[in-house]
C-alpha cells in the first residue's frame, strides 16, 4: 500500500483534539487516530465526533486493548472506528477475539508491539492469527531515553507481509526513514499537534513521506547523551524544573544581572567561608564550558570577584554558582559573565587552601555532583543529575513544545484557563 500519514491525537480534551484534527486533515493527513489518552478522557464520543467530521478518512481507535477484546472492538467499531488497536502483549486469546470481532463488525485490527521484547517472533505469530496491521511503537517514555523505533521497524517489515505502521517521535526529518524501512503507515503525534501551525507541519511531513526526503526540524525530536547540551540550550530553567516534577531548583541562587543564560556541566567545589583558594584553583581544573558550583556554607566573606572572573573567561568557563558571597559585581556585570550567588558583599576572605574540588556538595538545598548539568537564566538555577540527564533533557524539550502550542492557541483568541480547561481538571 502507498504510505499513509496517521495523526495521533494524544489529548485529554476533545475540543483541542478536534481543532488539531481539522488542521492536520487540511495538511494532508490520511488517517486520524483517537489516541489512548483522548479515549480514556472523553470515551468513544471522541471516535464518534471524528467519524462525523471526517466521513472519508480512516478513523483509528487506539484502544490498547489488553482484555475483553470482543466487547471493546465491538464498541469502537459501532462508534465509527475503521481500525482498532490491541496490544501485542495481550494474550493470544484476546488478540484472536479482537480479530474475530473485527470481522463481525467491519473493523480492521492493528496489533501494537509496544513493550514487546521479541518483536519479530511476535509479529510473525500475529500475522498468522489474521491481524490486518502490525505497529512498531517506541513509547513516549522510551523516546525520552533517546530511543527510536527504526531498528525494530526494519526487522519487522522484513519478517511479515501485512502492512506495518510505525510510531515514536517521528517528524519531518525522520519520516523518510520509516518509509525506507518498509513502513506503510507513519504515525505522527506531537510533531503536528504541538506545532505552532499544525497544518503546515502535517504538509511538511506528508511531503517528506511522499518524496522520501528529510525536511529539517528544530523541535519535535529527541536526542541521546551527545545531544544533551544542544537540547538544554534551547529550553529554560522553568522548562527543566517542570520536567523534573517541579524540582531541581537551587534555592536562593540569584542572577547577578538580567539576560543571563548558561548551560554546562558542573565542576563542584567545597570551601570554608571566605576561603577563596579552592574556587580559584577550580578555574584551572575546569574544562571549557564547565560551570563552577561552589558550596561556601551560604555565608560571607566573598570567595569570588573580578579577578577570578577574568581568569574564568580566559579558560572558557560558562558560569559560576556560589552558595556564599560574591563581590566586584559592577565589573562582573560589564564582563557579562554568568554568575549566581546567595549574597553580595564587598569584603573578601583569605586563601587558606581548605576544602576540595570535584566532591558532592550541597548548594541551594540540593545535592550537586561534578558532571551534573546546570541551567541558569533570569529565573534562577536548576540542576539536572547526570544519571538522568538524557531522559529529562528530552522531557524539558517536550514541556517547551507543549507550551509553544498553548501560547499559539492563546494568541488565536483563547485564554490559559480555557485552553487547559482548569475547572474541568480541578481535583475534587
């Protein structure tokens, strides 16, 4: 079959989903999917509305069926679904029931291989059962870890003869890879639904599929360890804190001036109050692009000033965070060196040489280790532990993308409370 573009509407409110569907359809989307979050939130009314709005389109109900296959396929088919999704991790009995129910009620069955370990064996068995489609699916949470579906996709496409769909962070840059790997259905969600102009985004992805070309995209892509800095440079401290479940903030670390933006790996320093020896030595020990993070006990005297800043600039240091005091701030501001501190004071201490470099420290009430990632901007400083850096850098980008879409909807005449349906989602 000619490759089709499927739009996944992974919303929790129907009105926003339908607006995205209309824009996507105008951009050339072939299949429209009521995503699992949408069905869980709005029920099969979401499928009914899509059927009503798009009588000529293929409507997919992403039910992610795990049990009661006959009942759920029947309900989705009667609501207007052309295709119903069942999980590949479901029992053979459930999948067979879904396939039989699909025949009875005029719906095709797609089996989703999300969380299946041996995708090739499962795909060949599912084909023998009589499924209409197989979907290779890299989950959102796996995408945040830098994973993609393409390696598994090729293996599945080579092992079965029924059409194969693919989902998992696909955008205008990567859609052509799906086609070349053998996919017949390219499933795209956020790269369309979170775009400022969903119609244009859908049209670009459709073009990429039809012409088998890569169209560059700044957003809607996830990276691995080597991409962390690039991703963090695009997001804000607030985006990262949101991704960290409102966490990671180094409390009371105030920016020295407005317009600061710094991103880099931490080199930690523990020193005694007023002892500026180890902070200055850390400048020589740091790599270009590092951020020096200093635990000075949260008190004065100053352990950083103009001369330390000149040295840091010579070494290519990206910034400094001081749980303690800084001085010479007018000179540092003129140099535009990113600096955060708890205190400002004119008096400096003495270089006694106490303390350590590269050890875990407590700064702003948070533990920071050398190698952790630091983001600082006008809002403050957030630490991203190196052990979870790839995942939560990607999650921060997801926060940014979602906010971009909300911002566009507000500009189009809505308000924040209306877009997010605050009253509906208030905890009872």
